[in-house]
C-alpha cells in the first residue's frame, strides 16, 4: 500500500470519528429534551438516588415512562401501590412468590414486584439475587444450601406457569446418571424423587421408605441402619448391590464348605427383612425333614452362652431347626449341631455321658426324631441280653415300666418294684428285691446266691435234704409256709411213735442247726429213768435205749429172744422154749 493511500484512509477515519462525537452530543441533548420532566414541586430531594436505581433506569431512562404513570404527584410523594404494575404487567402481577406473596396477597391479591425488582436508593440489582432472601428459611421452605451459587433461572421461571422447570440433573452430574424410579436418566424427576433440589445429598437416604413402604423391616438398629448399607448411591441394579461378605466377612455359615445354598445369604435371608428368619426358611430346602423336637421359648438366650452361638438370633420365639443348628458362627469349624447338653445340662454332663454315664445321646435319639424312642426296640442295641430275660415276664416287657424317668441318669437308682407289686409285703430284711430276684425276668436267683447271702450259718448247717429253703419258707415274709409241716415229706415218720408230740419234730430235730449241727437228743431228756415202769428201773435197761428199741420213730422193743440174750447170754438155757422174754419179764405196768 502506498503512502498516499494510507494518508487518504487516515483522513476518512478522522472525519468519521468527528461525526460520531457530534452525533453523540446531539443525541444526549435530544434525550434531555424528550425525557419526562421531574415534578419538582412534589418530589423529595432524594429523587436522584431513586432515579438511578435499576428499576427506574429501565422504566424512566430506557422506556421513558413518566413519573405520574406510577406515582401520585398531586399529593405527598410516596412509594406507589403494587397495583400500579398491573396495567402493564397484568400476566405477571398475579404471580405467587414466596413469603412476600403471602403477605401482600392478603391486602391486594397480587405479588410485590419490588421484592425482586429494585426501585430504591441502594442501586443494587436484585433480579436473580434470590439467595439474598433464601439463605434463610422462608416459611415452609428450607434455606437454600446446595446450588446456591448456580443461576436460579436455570430451573426457576418466576413469571411463568409452572414456576419451576428443573433442568436435567445429569447435565451437571453425569456421573450419577441412573434409571431409578422407572424414569429416564435425563428426567429431572428421577433425581428429585430422592433429592431435594437445595438440600444435602445425604438426606436422600431418609426418603427411601417414602416409596418403599412395602419393605418395613429392611432397616433395623445395630444392623442395616440405612439403605446405602447395601445399595450404592445411584446404583440400584441387582448387580450393583454390595456383597453381604463386604460387611460380614467373619460370619461363617453352617456347612458352608459342603452346601452351596448356605453360602448364598439370600437362600435364607430376605434382603429387605434379613432379621426375620425362622424355621419356615429351612423348610424350603429341607421339606422332607420333620423334626419332632419340642419348640422352645426364649431359646436364643441360652444359645447366646454357647461359643458357637451368635447374637443375630431372635431373642424370643419358638424354634425347631435353629434351636440345634446354629446358622452363623465366627468359627470356621462350627459343628453341624449344637451339643444336646447345651440345653439339657440337667440330663448329663456331656453328650457322651448319659444313661448310666457312658451312653451318647445319639445311641437312643436319632437326629430329627427326638420323641421318646420306641420301647423296647431302641434298647436292643445295648441291652439284648436283658431283653431276652424280659421276654420271659410279660409284666417286664416294657423297659419304661421299671426305668421310668431315670433313663438319662448317670447312675440308675433302685427300681421301685412296689409300683406294680404293691400286694407283696416283705419283711424289712427282704425289701431289697434285687437281692433275691433277677431284675429283668423277675425269676428268683439260685438260693445259694440269695438266701445264703444273709443266712450263711443256716445254709451251712442245714441237712442236705433241707437245702431247698422255699420248700418250707415264704419268699417275701420269710415265715414258714402254712403247709410246710414235716409231715409233708415225712408222713411215715409222723405216723410212728413221737410223730404226734406237742412240740412236733423240732422237739428232737434241729432243722437248720442254729447252734450248729445237732444230734438226736438222748431219750432220757424226756423219759426220766426214775419214772419209767417195770424193768426200766434197772440201770442197764435205761442207759442204751436203742439196744432194746428200734429207733425214735418205732419205739416198740425188739420182741425176739435174741435181743435179750445180747446182754443176758448166761440165760441162754433159761426156758429155752420161750420165744419172748417179755412174757414174764415185763417193762410196762
């Protein structure tokens, strides 16, 4: 470009600039001549401060509206009524806005525009300076805490109906996009279902049950205290739920290494009612198991004392399955079932020390069949010999007939025989039934093992034919049988001499030999020589009675001549033709 051309362009630019300056001055002068005059006679001196306020700048300076259009200039100058806005702003004058609308509405039924549009002397632009009022609670509206620095006009349309048109929250919070409440992620109602627009995001967890009131047991103290314990914020799909193990890492489950279903917490627990677990859950998989164990009240209280128990069990209620099978434990090697003596401590000291102190519980009770076992079938496994004996006695076939209530005792007490044998009245020394009877068959034991136990001296001194004690004695009373007379066995002897003595046989015979084995007493014990008749008075005739008499049971003298000649040999030739000496030599009166 040549120098000449440059000079021409500079001159043209200078001319244009000069023209613009003169035009500006002319415009300002024209504006001053055309703008509404100030009613100086009625306007206070502070009018300049108000004139420069944003509201007056728009209405007076920009739009050229005369003061008398809004103000009453004929009387004392004051702020106009909100009604003056209505002719020009009819659509917006009926707006209901916050606390101001509630107050003014009682008076004029319209909003106070000056709450947001400043016509005063402060010159501040209050349009969209909403936080000026809303940093404090406004009636029922909470203070604006969050989004306070955002442009209110993004969501709020104060002069429109509706007055609030939220924008999509994901336009700013893209990381929180979700499809909760069956609404699209860009639908503002999605987020506002849980979040208050200006409230803390943490308060959203308090609103879950507003929609999920059908899950009243989802939260509980000391456990799932809020929904986000399991659900990640803004992540509501099943795949996004936190694994139970993330909190319950040390909680081991019954048979977890063997049963896959036990490793899945939701097999037994409803995710939204985890504490409401009972035996019905067990039955979903174990329907064929019908435990006969009695239901127990307040069972968890006793289980809490066990090292295998957990505090997550219900504190009260009736239980079958979890009464014996503790579902959770901090122990990896938790037993499949709790010890029976955990509840039945009064039965035995341990599960292997019941019924005589040596029998395990499962020897008689089968898992899930805890009712009284069938008798005598269950006893057969250990007491086969005894059951063989009871088969001989119908009254002893049923084991519980004698062992009732004592099956678990470490030491079985004496059997109360009198409960059935009340009609037997043994003497005091014979009250120990088992001393004489085999307990299962009821048969008497061999007398050498029974009677001799207490009556050893009698047993040792009795003659052989009297060894059978019960031939003469009653077994229980110990007395002599009414029919047990010597004559029962010794009829012939009883019919002979001495058989009818007043004292009976024992006048001469000692049955047991209480003082030792006795010999037959001398005849002179009863037959005093001085009282005997005839030739008995001779000494030689009453010293050896058996020389002339057969024996005590056949006392008649030997009648033959030979008997006398045994002593009187010198009389052999005396009256040899006589067969009997007694014909002349009498022994009787």
